[in-house]
C-alpha cells in the first residue's frame, strides 16, 4: 500500500524537527516554505492531505481547488480555525485540528509578557547591557490585589486564571458558555471593561467578537488598563488600540498576535521596510511589547502538535472516526449531539 502523502505548508525548522520525530517515516511528508493561498495550492496536487497553520488562507477558492485535486483532508496543526471557511467546506472536504497542544505554554507566555511589561524587564535588559544601571523610569506596580479580566475561560483561560490567583490577583471573567462549578466570577463584558486593571484574551475569533476591543469598549476601560492578547489579532481593532495608547487611556499592550500578521509574522524583515504603518507605530511605542505569535512555541507544545496532527490523519484514513473534526454544524449548535464517533459527513 502506498504511503499517504501530506503537503505541509508554511513549514519552519521547528515544525520539520517535531514532525520528523513524530512521523518516523509513516507518512510521506513534503515540507513547503510557502503559505497555502489561492496562488500556491497548486503545489498540493498529487497529495492526499494538506497540513496548514494559522496564517494559511483556506477560503472558498482554495477549498474548491483542493477538492478538485482529490485532497481528502485539511489537517490544521493549531487550535483556531478562523482562517478556514468551515461552512463552505462542509460536504466537500474534511477538516481536523489540534484542540489543545499545551495550554500551559500560552498561559505562561501571557503572564511572562505582563510581568516583562509592568516591571520594565525588557528595558532593564537593554540598559544593563550598556552598563546603564539607573533606575529612573523603571517603576512598575504590584500585581497583588489588582483585578484581571479574562475573556474566554477554556483550558488556556482557566490556566491563566490559576496563575493570576497565585499572584494574589482578583479574577473576573466573561465567556458565552461559563464553566460550571469553576468558582470563577463571571460578569458581562461591559462590567469587565469597567472593573479590570488588566484584560487578557483567551477566546477564539468569530464574526461576533471581531474587534471586540474598539473605540467604544476602550472608552469604558480604566485609565491605564493593560491589554494582553495571545489569542487572535482581530479581537482588537489595531487603529483603536493605537489611538487608546496615544491618548494615554491604555497603559500598556502585550501582543503575541496582530490582525494583519499573516504577511509579516514568522519571517525576518530586519533588513526590509515594513509597509504596515500601524504595526510600525505600535512597535515604536515604549509601552507595547510584541512577540510574533510565539506563545505556543515550547518543546512540549511542538511535540503535542505533531503527535495529534498525525494521529488525526491516522484516525481519518484507518478508522471511520474523526474525533478532532471541525464542522460548521457542530460550531453553530451550542448543544450539538455530534460525538465525533464518525465523520461529520
């Protein structure tokens, strides 16, 4: 029997290393540096599976082209799927994802960014490297006793909440589907905006919450609020964020994602001029810390991503089950009875 062939788009060195170790020659994987787009999907011809990441564009045209080529499965090596038209894909091509790879990695990165920002650790590093040991302008504030608002209380959000409680912080949260018997104080978004000293986002991106941070919501927030986003960039209106910082309403922003990141993140532009003026201005702000979607990047997470992705492929082809399938019917029915004991169509 011929090996199943996987076209692996937007591959990086760390991807190759973890997947080669997990694969052990079971599948024929071709690692492609390019992102999956309408212009590059031709590279998938002759393969059985395409493996994609957060910035690959799986729109209607791409889905049609992949289906015409006989591609049977789109394997997302990430949890989010806002870059995939899952409604259009239904009945045409199956989609699987990695629902949880290392929620600790993302939650810990969110806290690392927060601590770096409020205690000026990044600035201290630069100063002392230049033998400047002055403490002027380095005053931060205690986390103990502060109120943190957590938007989204899935696995990552709840781990972040546990970390915050360890610092002696008071936690309030918002989630459309509150975790039962969790001991979390849930509030409506307007109340969260008004009460929180720090707001951290741990929810998927949907049409409903796109730009949930906008001029109106920023106006409701405390002066000096700190925003942390390790989820999806488009939860925050970048222009509104920039204006909020300029007006001194937002005290700091810790961003691991950015709404227009797809053509910038994961690449080295150190010798180039970046044409995104908003991104350039955000990076220039002294109270903004930006990392390039690296919150997931730990050895443990990479191993889990590779293992789960390949197990999804194995399950799809060897059994009539698809436990990590993404399906718009499941997505839009809060009480969906789909147990994923078989494929969604």
